C-alpha cells in the first residue's frame, strides 16, 4: 500500500503498533560477549608473586615532584625494591 501512495497512519503510529505486537526488534544477530572471569593470583610462598605501585610525591619547590616506585612481595607483603 505504501508503494501505491496509501498511508493509513503516520510512520510513528505504525512503529508503535508493531512494538505493541512484538514485531519491532533487531533482525540481526547481536554479539554476546562471554562472561569475564577476574584472574585470581595466589602466592603460596615468598618470591612467587610480586606487585608494584607508583606514587607521585610533592617536592620541596613549586612544580617539582618525586616518583616513588615500590615493588612488593604479595605473600610476605614486604618491600622488595
């Protein structure tokens, strides 16, 4: 009927009717991401797993900073370097 130029309602009304009947949806397959599992790191003895951190410290003069790099042993929680 649209090709013949016969319009029985507005485009928005037609979409509203289609949605109420469950006919208006995405026809393409949607990509579903697999559930992400956070890695669990476990240290059972010293020196197996290390972690690191960088901290920015204010210096003695304006606009000067020091960067504190720390390497930690996860098992013993002691500073390695």
